[in-house]
């Protein structure tokens, strides 16, 4: 039997309804903030991710699935040049949504000079070649927003309020959520800060793991996130970003916090929060569920340099993304099932001799917007009723020889077993009335 790829999941039944529910809540909540939906391709040029996410990040170096066509592989293998393959891998499956949306914004000029900001949200699969474990998949689903052209600290706070409102609407108990925030500075103050962290790591090099020593050269701030507990202990004494902000960044951060206080949003400042993507400037944030053990359920921040990195004009921006699979796991632990029950339906049952009359009935009900089911397997009337029960049908429309001869249908309430006969010409309006 064919097997699905490890670290991927099939979305169907209640799990699919949960994903759709999450998208519906996103549409509603983000809509009130003026965001419109966008869909960008799942496949982009590698350069889009390298420029945006950063060449030295784990996401780009180790986790990105490169894509190449069968024809290219064949021609290179025929020439015996497996080496050439890597150089020709110009396409990749998106590991996240931000770089692609920003690429689309640059290419389609979503934020013309002096124009209004672009407020976009998206939902879809992302791909990262990680070792699969609980809450960590190779194909997972994100809902995210990108707000391009907004520089005011109020927009950082609005974004965070919107994220926490979204989590609340999904059913999270607010006291179970832990929002952490930090400011990472900008192009003015961060280079000097990064050098300080590099120097700190090198001063403690005999106590740090090999990965951190490599990070010191490539991306020293990532050492704050090292999985090795000893490295994290050492890094607890490292210089912290909020202590090294320039005046503009410090003032921006202070205003974001003031707005969050005004909105009554509880947060914890974590001066070691650095996030795994290089495009962030100033505000960064992450949300975890206490005790859920699934890692962050969402995260984001400001990226004022990203439009330029993708070839556009200098344009500030910010956003966040949340992970569907982790949210579903964490909500389940709180007893919330996002994909509750299937929507109810009406079942049209018949005796086999009048089967042809069912065809028109189901079409008429569906035309009236009613979710309608009927038997397509030649079952007996009794097993049709059983099937209707199983499907959770609220009403059954029953057609028998006598009904068809008399031009009527019987409508049966599946809970109370009450039955009424109504003329065939009028039955859809009676069904609709009974459903309301
Ligand atoms: P991220 O923190 O890499 O940020 O991912 C956002 C969320 O996606 C995570 O908090 C987590 O819930 C989920 N996630 C990430 N990787 C996996 C995985 N392997 N398996 C399951 N879930 C996962 C971003 O992707 C940024 N683009 C967010 C952003 C938007 N920043 C600004 N705008």
C-alpha cells in the first residue's frame, strides 16, 4: 500500500473542518482589521527565500525543499554530473509565507510611493525538511498576515491585538497563552549589537557547542536559541538586544508596549527572543500555550528592510503566522474541538420502485440551498433511515408508491419521528421552514 510521506498529514473529516473553521475565523477577525486574502504560489525562486529569510538561517540552509523537474535530473544524470544538480536547483517549496507575499507586493507594486498600505492575509501549506515529531511537520499549514507600508508603533500593537483576538475566537483560554515580545533593533543599531554577541561567544568559546561557534561567524544571535541547555546557560549572561537599541528603536519599542498596555494585552518581555528568520527588525513576538508541549503556536514581527531585500523600494512591514497543526493539538488539550460535527443534512429516502422520483427532489432541495443526501446503492428503506441517522439528518423526505401516485411527500422529523404529508409542489419551502 502506498504510504504518505513522513511528517505530512491527510486533512479530512473533522480535521479538515477544523482547518476550514480556522480559515473562517481568520477571514472574520482579519477582515475587521481591513485585511484581504492573497494566495501566492507554493513554489518560488530559491533567491526569494535566500534574500528574505537569510542565507545563514537554518530554514534556508538546512530545511528548504529544493525542487527540480524530472527532465533536468535526467539530463544531468545522463551527463554524470550529479554535482551540477545543486547549482541548478533554482526553485524551492515555500518554507513560510512572508517572502512570497513580499515578492508579490514588489512585483505587482501593491504599495506605490505615497499609496495606502497593503494588508494581506493567507492560508496554506508550508514545507520544511525538519525531523518530524509532535507539532513539527515537513508539510504544515499556516494562516498569516502581512501589513506592508505601516511604520507606526500602533500597527505593531494592532497586529498583536489581532493575533490574540484570533486565538481567543478559536477558543483558547486567555490565561493559557503566553505572549513574549522583544525588540531586535534595526540596521542602525543591530550590527554593533551582533558584534558584541559574537565577541561574547568567542570569549566563552570553550563552553559553547560547535554549532554555536559556527553561529558566531554566520549568525551570532541564533546562539540564544541553541537546543543545548549549557549554551543557553552561558548565553543568559550575553549582552541583550533591548539594552543596545538606538534611540529610535527604543522609543518605538516603548510605544508598542504602551499601546499593548492600553489594549489590556498581557505580555512578557523576553530579551533573548530572536526568532529564526533574518528579516526581522525592531518588534518580534511569539505565542506559546502553557504546558502544551507543542512549541510556539504563532510568531511574527516587523521587517522594515524586507521589501528592499526583495528588490522593492524601502517600505516598512510587519506580520505574523500561526501553525494550524500545533493549534489543533493545543486546543484539543483544552477540550476544544475546532472541527465539531458535520453540518446537518436532509435525507431523501424512497422505496426502490420510485427511485427515479428522488432525482428531481434532491435537485430541488439543493437548489434551495439545503445540504441533501440520498441513497445511491439500492439500500432498503430501513437501511436508508439508518444511513440518515448516521449522517445526522434532521429531516427525512420519504417517497413511496402511494406518495408518488398522490403527488405528495412525507416529511419525517428524525428526532421526534413526527411526520407530515405535503404536496410535492410545495415540499421544499416546508423543508426550509422546518430547518429554521
Ligand atoms: P515561524 O515562527 O517560522 O514564522 O512560523 C510560524 C508558526 O508556524 C510557528 O509558530 C508554528 O506554529 C508553525 N510552524 C513552523 N514550523 C512548523 C513545523 N515544522 N511544523 C508545524 N508547525 C510549524 C514564520 O513563518 C513567519 N513567516 C511569520 C511572519 C509573518 N513574520 C512576519 N510575517
